[in-house]
C-alpha cells in the first residue's frame, strides 16, 4: 500500500528526539534541555502520550484510518458494556469480583483503551467529556474497591506489581489534565506501594528483578516520577536499566553467562531456564526502547555506554528468530498457548520495538535495522503489520515504508546454534528450520497460571519448518488443534498425560539429559543432537541428531529403548493444512486419498511429498505411517489464564501426519529421514534415488552423514568412537569440510561433560591457518586436533587447516 511519511521519535542521537507533528516533520528538542524541571516533566509527559496515541496525525489518512477504526471498535465495545451505575460492584460483568487480581488488572487495561480512544483524534470517544469523566470515576472506584495501599497481594504477583500499575500510569498520562490532584496522589501512592522501584520484587524483597520484569518496572517508575514531578524517581528508573543499585549485577546492558538475560551467542533466557527471546525478550527490548526514547534529551537520558549490548541484540538475538515478520514459536515459551498473542503478533511487537530503538541508535545500526524491518514488513502478506500495529507502531512503519532510500533487506540466512538456550535455527533463502531442545540446563517447557496446558513435548526436539509462501502454519489455530502427542520431530512415549500448569504460579520441567546443542561450521552448516530422557513415569531413552545442510535436514535416531509396555513413535511431520486443505500427499509417487480419517501403513516407503511443504526421503526404506485427519479443539483447552485464557469456540483444522511406529517397549530401535523443504515431487524422487547425502553411521555411539557435493562430513559422537575416518576421544559434535587444500573444522561439546576432546582426521595437514585459542594441532601421519572444550558452555570451537 502507498503510505504517507510520518516520523515518531526519529532521533539522530541519544540527546535529540522528535515527536509526531501534523505535517510529518520532526520537532527537535535542544541538545541542552532547559533546567526548568517543571517544563521537562511536561514535555516528557507529552512525549509519553504520543507514544500511546501516535501523536499528531491526520485521522483521514487511509493508513491511519484503519488503525483508528480498529481502536474505536474495541473502545466502543468496552464503552457500551462499562457499568457506570451508582451501585456497581464491578466495571464489567465478566471481570467480577473486581477484587480478584486478574479482574482489576484487566479492568485497568480496558480503562487504558478507553482513555487512549478519548485522546486519539477520529474515534467516537475522542474528546468526549462524558467518556473522560466515566474513566476518571472508574479509576476512583477501582482504587477504593480493589487496588489501594492497604490491599495485600494475593494470586499472581504480576497483576499487582506490573500489569495494574503500568496500565494505571498510562491512563493517568492520558487523563492528567482531568484528574483531581487528590486522585492522582492516591494513584501515585498505590504505585509506590506495589512498585516502588524496579530493583526488587515487592512481595519478596530479597529477590532482584531481572530481564523483562526489570524493564517493565522501570517504565512504571519513570511514568510515576514524571506524573509526580519527582526527579529522583525518574532517575531511579533510568538507573534500574543499568542496575546501579547492585553495581550492574542485573543490568539489562550486560551479557550474562547464567540465569536471565542476553548471552554472547545471542540466546535470551528468562525465568532462569526458559528460552524466551520471542516473549520476555521482546518485552525487554520494547521497554528499553521506550525508556531510551522517552528520556532522550532530558536530564535523565540513558548514558550508559554498555547500551550497545541492547543494540547488538537486534541482529544477534532477534533477527535470526524473526521470519518475514513473525516470531518463531521455539522461543515464545508458554505464550504459544495464548489465543491473542500468536507468532505474527509477537513478531510485530518485536519489529515495532526494533524500529523504536532505531530512533536513537547510531546511524549505521539504525540504517541496517530499518532495512531488515522493511523486508519483514513487505514480505508478510499473511498477517500484515498494519492489521496488528497500534497507531504509534504504524507511524514508525510508515516512515520506513515511504522512505525510498531504505531498501528491503533480504531474509536472514545462516545457521545458528544458541547453545545457552538449547535452540538451533537454520535459515536458507526460501525457508527456515528451528529446533527446540532441552536439558538439565534449559527447561523442556514452562507452564502455570493456567497456561500451556499441553506443552509436554515442545522441548523434546520439536521441529518448526517455515516456508515463505505459507506463513500461517503455526499461527492459524495450530496449537489448539494439533495432536500434542505428535509434534513434528519428537520421539515420544504414547502414554496419556495430565494437564500442566493448572495451579497458581509458573513452573518448568528440566529433563535429566546433559546433551542438547551442537556445532556450526562457517555459519552455514550445523550438526545438533539431543538425548531424550523420558519424564517421570517413562523409561524412554534415545539419541537424536539433526544435520542441517544447504537444501536438506537429515534427522537420525538411535538406541530407542523403553520398557513401559507402551508404543513409542517418532513423528516425521504433522502439518496443518488449514481449515479446508486438500494438499496432495504422494508416497513413492502414488497419490494418497484425500478423505479425512484416512490412515495407511507403507512397509517400505522410500519417499513422500506433501504439496506446499516439500519432500521427505527415507534412506534404506522405512515402515511409514500416514494419517489425514480433521481435528477440533479450543484455545480454552490449552490456556485458562486469568488474562490470557482462550475462548471455548471450536477451532477445526486439517492435518497430514507422517510417523514411524517403533512398537511396544522397543529395544535399540532407530529411524532416519530427510526433509527437503520446498522441493518438488520430482526433485524428491531424484534425491531419493541419488542420495547425495550419505548416512555413515546411526547407532548408540556415533551418528554421521557425508554431503559429497559440499565436501562436508558431520558427526555427533555420544562417546569415544569413529566414523567416516574421523575419530573422537569422547562425546562431541564435529563438522569437517574439505575444499581443495583448505579444511574447515568445527567442534563442540553440547553435553558440557568434557574438559578436552581430541579429534583425529583421516588425512595429513601441513599447517593451521587460523583457529580459536582453544584448538591445538598435532600434525603427523594422522592429524589430531586437541580442543579445550571445558567451560565453553557447549559453544563451537573452530580451526582452518591447510593440507
């Protein structure tokens, strides 16, 4: 669509910022702001309002008109159902009793929506005295009834310390000219009671806030300080980002090596053991971008030079897991169960946060990020950004899309092993593949407060395949309808499982295995592995490996053993076809019937092909099972959360499932299959016949493949052993690529159990051209690399050799 240019907080540096103006120009504040603190407070409050409403814009602009209409529709529904009677006991009937934390928390969120509509030109409530008075009255009623300093925290702490105070402060920003001084003083007092600072958990004063929670609280404290004209409060909010109180221990601008935060390899962890880039990480990024923009040019501007860590995270942590504007579910944790927070919506939030951060970032970084964003925005036609964005976010996107000097960045390509959060992402020009692992370090799932009730196997090697031509796979009713016992890529015991997380609070499950991760070579090829150790009540054990190549993913399983008297299965694919899909499935070139409920067994399958997805090859033939079925579920069945619970409306989707049945209580069973994303049926048949990638070993000691076209040999050693002429002294993942006289080697210890690993190569080399400091070469009849892997947390060690 053709977009008119607008800018929001477009800044050239940390001390210069702009706000929306009616003509689209940037209103620039002086580099040396006035020392009149009252004027500073007023100016920053106006900026905070613009960050909520989008500032001055023409509501008749077609692009903004749609956003205004969406806001108006939501607000009108809330207005029509708001109880404004004198004898009310709640604000909305579905949020009674008001004293329940989830109910007053959501009530504040709805009041913020009404206040935003009141402050936004073009809505039916815009400037309405009646609406403003009603919201002011509702704020007073909520304070008197439920959320006041004398109340005691109960239920989920988040509503008390983050959810309610943030929505309350935002609403006060919007209505600051309408609030009585006494009312505002009360609201600032209740925030001081439940969120006095961003450094500590109020209901547990010995607990330091970290990650996204610290950012959320810093925003609340900053707004409270501006509203109360309290310079100390605003300064404390800024200082919380760097954790001045505790000498930077929980600074958001530092890389960590354990617990919450950003890691050097791009991982992001929250709740100590959960891979959370796409949920809590996005909240952190958005909150930091908000405060950097809000306080820019003021006496409280963020001046910590280590803010570069946040800038680095855009390309190191976020870009690899954003595919055409959507956020990969492998890093969204329990948020996958939220009906109103799909991968497209969380992706849009991350894109908006990156664009806001760009407003004050160094020019070279900002230029790269805007190009990335333009690519994401233009390629996502499944759920366009404009359908998800708030008005301020839309303004940021319009500025990028209407600037002819900003190119549309290409898709991110490369292979990424996020060893510190047990995730692997492999990206090619036309597709992407994500792998969700777990270990005794990183949880298999997080559940709680009624969320993610069926997340049992999401961390057991679940695979996510993304195709640029079909971005709705995991966003279109996937989670409430997919068979949770047959998630793609997993090997599972078919026992019946009880719902997770039905009680209060969140909990995680970390399996007993050590191995989860792998090694990456030249940022292009990866070998990854995970030992599956069945949860309590299951004796299932297996070693799984994946080899991520230029146009293929080879998946191997070995040592599959269980003694529980139940069937064990490996799921090759479980692909949603949407509400009425009739995608053709071929097995060895034969079209399969398309009627629902059709199941079949192919004792010696060599290959299969599913239209719209790609091919599947089974080296050496496989007893393949297929099922085409229509499944119905509800979002409520997987999420009953107080503010995230899904609807009870039935959702129906069609699926094609491919799996291998290992039988009841298998002993030393295995599997091998190859994914060919985007391949045609003809190409799949040719690949099956020529098998350009050879499986060298697949047993309990070694799993290995050779890609003859690229000169690559990739091996995962479960113990000391050898394959394809490569030997290892112990557990390790090894990739070797030969190109003429040049040899590239990558080694990792994803189990983190070794101090040193010796790798012997089957050829002589003359010298080592370059290497990490941890790699030593002993040349001779055989070539031995000694790699000091101890303490490297499963990261890859590299060497370049000359033959």
